[in-house]
C-alpha cells in the first residue's frame, strides 16, 4: 500500500470525492488538514452560489416608441426548469426525509389541493400563496340566454403569491420575489427567451 495505512488510504479516497479537493502530501496530519480545508471551501462555494443567485434578463425592443425613438425593456429569461424529482432530492439532503417520502408528500398535497379546489374552496398555503379556480365564459346580453354548456369555455387555476406590505410606504412585497436580484444574461449562456410566468 506504498507505506500508507488503511486509514490513510480511506481518508485519501474520501478527499478525492470532496469538491475542489487539494493536492497534498499524504500524511495523516496533512490529510486531516486537507479535509477541513476542503469542507470549508465547499461550504463557502455553496454560500457564494446562494448569494449570487439572480433572475436573468435580456433587453428586448418595445413596440411602443417615445418621441419617435425606439425603447427597450428588460425581459426575464428562464435559467432552466426544476421538476418534482429535483425538488424532492434537494429536500432529502437535510436528512429528515428520504427522496421517496418527499415525492410522496408533494403528490399527496397536489391530490388534496385538486380535491379542495374542485369543491369550490380557495386553498391557502401559509407562507406560499393562494390557489383558486376561475371560470372563463362568453358574454351574453340577457342572463336568461346564458347556457353553461355553451357559454362556459373552461376553468383555470389562479395563483396569488403571498405578500406583505412594508411599514412606511405600504409597498406590497411578494414572498418569492423578496430580495431577488436581477442580472443580465451573458451572451454566451444558453437560456430560454420565453418570459417567465
């Protein structure tokens, strides 16, 4: 084993799987030091990534002109999609629940929400927002002429994110957009140009 103890080989193998692992001389003291350094680097990298999160945008030409001049506005672009499986995997990293349990909880919530919405109730998830169903229908001149089968075109779900008013200016702050920063999307980065809903 090239003069290394089994413990040193195991620790060295673990270091190789730590992100941004450092090249070190293999000694038990250096191994322990490298583990602590790499753990710190990994934590710092995660903090930096979280701190640098931002909604990406690109400038788009407006159809409205001002004083005969073309105007531009910022349009949010998608930075990818995050599906149920990915969310469940993130939730399971806390160790309190497994990935399978997280998926089960999410699906159970969806089924229960569909049942409650279908019965005409507004579903309020505290800290998240409100869900309710709205009817889309055609206009009629006389209420007596209204026919549900003919004039109702569909039912859609509306979501209103939870918000709160700031003290002083009464500005409404939405939970999901509070503190979010905006950054121009790099030209070389592939993003979805569709406006985020």
